[in-house]
């Protein structure tokens, strides 16, 4: 298994809490101030948060990617989720799709 280092999506590589909840100098809760995170390859952008690492319309880490902004792809043989149509979100509620777990892809 190959590991890839990527820029932290939650803090956008600054290493600081993007919302400054505790203080402007607080470290990012996802990368712990390191500015980068590691994921197993193949890596794809999280469709649920569009790579921001932030849960849509909230000040929380994305529950799909854990705030990293990217996720490990299922496999090379994956198709767009039929239930959410690849958005990663349930159309009715906006919560992560239960079929694809918010990734927008399902194994074929």
C-alpha cells in the first residue's frame, strides 16, 4: 500500500484552525499544525465537501473525509453512485449518502 502526503483540506495547508475558535494561533485539529495529512493511494477529492474538509454550511470537519479534503478511492473499478448521482449527499436531507458513504462512488 502506497501512502500519499497531501495538503490538509481543513486548514488549507496553513496548520492553523481556520475558524480561530480557541485563538488565532490554535493548531488545526486535523493535521495538528503539520499542514499536511497522509492517505493511502489512490486518493480522490472528497465530493461531499468539495475538498474543503469542512462539513457543508458548518464549522465542523467533514464526516466523510475527516477534514482531510480527500479520501482513498474504492478501486479503479468504481461507478457513480446511483442514489446520490455522485454528489455524495442524500438529495432530501443533504446528509452523506448511505449507499456510497458520501464518496459519490460505488464499487462495480
